[in-house]
C-alpha cells in the first residue's frame, strides 16, 4: 500500500521538459571537446595508444574467462567435486 501525501500534488507544468536537448547559448559542445582532446599531437597519440592497449587487454581477459571457466568447471565435475543435478 502506498501512503497518500497530505499536500496535493501540483499539476503545473515543469519548467523544463524531461528531454531537454537544447544546449545553453553560451556553451558549445566544441568547447568541451577542445578541452577533452589534447591539442598536442604526441599527447593525442599517447592517449590513443593507451586506449588501444586497454581494449586489447580487455579482449584478452574476456577470451581467457570464456575459455577458462568452462574448463575449470569441467575439471571439477571430472574430479567428482562438482554436483550435477
């Protein structure tokens, strides 16, 4: 059961819609991107290489888990430790 609020809920429209896609006039997305992406080519290359290394490491870990976990559980079942219903 949901409690009933003691004060009436206002039916007035909200000041901004929930899907407000309009950016303020004094803020542009390109200003944000200029601060986010380094202007120096060497720094941008280093950032890109770091992202590529992280993605490669993530793929290797995911592949290892996808192969390793079933082998681990198959070994447990073969050893008689695992219970198969």
